[in-house]
């Protein structure tokens, strides 16, 4: 029997598998597709996701395959310069196709011991006090102590659980694909600039190998978006939007997406949890979807591992829903707002112009940038220091960097006083005595996801906080 079965081998699922394996949890990933998808829905990692990869020692792998770009222009495509002095050591968006992100995360999960089985579709589940039994389409069964549904917006796990998925259906639809064009790059660039003056849901982007990523509004909303558009439909919409189809040919893949916005009412039902698109769907404005799922997995992994390994304090696993549900709700709201600002309706365009003016104020620009990149996320840990509940950015220490000391996925006490102790929790929390000119508190206790659980210099306060996140002291 496995400790955890993860349904879905996309970025959220394999990220979670890797996190669980850091703690010795036996993990099986079930993916219904026999081969990795060629469809590239996401094109980048935002600052918080770059931090996540850095905290686990994976960032260099991603940097080798991506390009760094400034953070301006991600809120509804309103072009503004990147704010100065963002609170992150990674003030960029890393442009990298989702297919590569998926591959790198899957390779890491396998390296640390996760098992990934392709061509395995989950069609049924039942749970009892001791575990979850899943039924596969081929009639076989597997059992684990816990199941996590990371199986996308049409999640079978969520439907089998009967969890509500309230929200709004799609009202507009967009076609997306990769293909070659018959016109010169200069012609396409000029047309792109002209058309986007009025139609912000149109765009072309060179992929560097003779092909282009093309986005164009659909004529209406398809009854079944799992059915890709035909190439003729794609060309017809290009002609309707741009007046020409640019001689597109040799399509690699075609897809469609809508602006449906929904969120699961609960992220946990007994021994079954939901993460990523299985828990929330929203328009792709701002490029937040893949990042949100990866960060769900980062929050859940160590908590579920603590439950499996027997040291989780009461309520720790439930804090996954408590913390991540509001974060996703905020993303749903900002994508709703962005879709409104992309509308051609005169009223929406008037609001867009007003928002663009407001973004000339650095504080407004910074606020929206930090919201899109998730570096402003703060969990509610109660009253305390201003850092409490926030993630701590990477910083230089006297000996190396902070994130270099977090690769194992354990808690960390960064102690600039040398007087504190985590005796009794040393199997779960590392004690790092070092100093940083960038940290203006004597010491911080970091959870495995890098969020500040305590700040100060009082040993008794620390002893009061350790059990909340790391369970009872070892005997």
C-alpha cells in the first residue's frame, strides 16, 4: 500500500509528489494520458514559483531552459515599467514552456523516488478510516492512506467526492495554437501591434524555430472545449479579427480555452484532498494558473507528509484549505477584473484607462505586480511581528544563501543570536546560526514552505510556537 496516491501527472501533481518524497512518503502518481501533452498552455514562472524552485535546489534546471523578462505588463496587459525594489531575489518572469516545466518536475519526482504510471485513469474511489481505494479504468484497484486529486478543471476526483464547484461558466472563448506563417516577421509584428490596439485577446509570439504561438478570439463558446478547433476554424477567426490569416500552415497543435471561473467549496473531504485546477479554474490572464497549482502543492506537501509520518499537530492538514482557499479566491477575483479590462465594451475600456493612470503611481503598480506574482501572499497566523505569515525572500548570509539551506524541505530556525534552541524538534527543524545584513530581527522560524512562523529572540516564545507547526517534541 502507498502512503499517497496523486491523481494527475501535471505540474501540480508531480510537484506534490516531489515534495512528499523529500519526507520519505511512498507516492504513486496516476496519469490517464499515455504520453506528455504537446499543448503549451502556460509560458512562464512568476517570482514566487522561481523562489519555490530555488528553495528546493531546482531553479538552475529551469533557468537553463528559460529566459528572464521584466515583470511589467502582466495585469490585463497594461504596459508599465517593473516596480523598483520588489521584495524578492527573483524580480523577473521566467519564460519557459509548460511542457518543459512538466518534464523537469516529473524528472525531479522520479529522481527522489516517486512512481509515475501513465495510461492509468481513475474512475472510482472509496474511503474508510484507514485509507482510500481507487478504481482504475482497466478494472484494477490501488490503495493508499491518502488521495490527492490534481486531475485538472474537469477533475474526476472532485466529482466523485461530490464537492461543489460554484462560479461562472465561460462567456467568451479563445483559440490557441502553434503553427507556421507565410508572411515576414516584420509584417506580423506590425499587424500584431495594430490589432492589439483594439483587440487585446489577439496575439502572436515567435517561438524561435520558424513557428509562432497564435491566440485569437473564437466566434462563440463551444459546447465541448475538450474538442480542439479545426485548422479551418482557426484561419477563419484570424481573417475575422485581422483581415488575413497570414498564410498560416503546418499546425503543431490547436486548443481552446474559456473564461470560466470556479472554485471548489472544500479542498479536503476526509482522506481525499484537491489541488491545482481540480480546486480552482479561472481565465489565464496574468499567467497565474500553473503557478497557483505549484504553490498549492508546496503548501500541502509538507503538511500531508507530517500527517503520514505521525507528527502533525491537530489542524495542520486542515490549514491547507484555510490558507490556500483564500489565495485562490483572490486570483479568481483579479482574473475576473482583468477579463473585464480586456473587453471591447466602452465602459470597460474607460475603466481600463483609469486603471492604467492609477498604475503610474508606484504603489499601485507594485501592489498589482506583487498580487500577480504571489509574493504578497500572507497567511493569517494571528497577531505578531509584521513578518508573521509572510514568506521570507532569499537573502545573503555570512555563509551562503538562505534558500540553499532549505533544499530538504524541513523547518528552519535562522538564529542570529546563537542563543536559541530547537532541541526536541531537531528531526523536523534545522537550526542555522548565521547572520544577514538583510534581516532586521534576531531570529525567524520558517516553515518548510518558507513562511515565517515566528520572529523574535525569546526562547519561551519559540517553544510555544514550535508545537503549533511541528508537533510535540521528541521524547
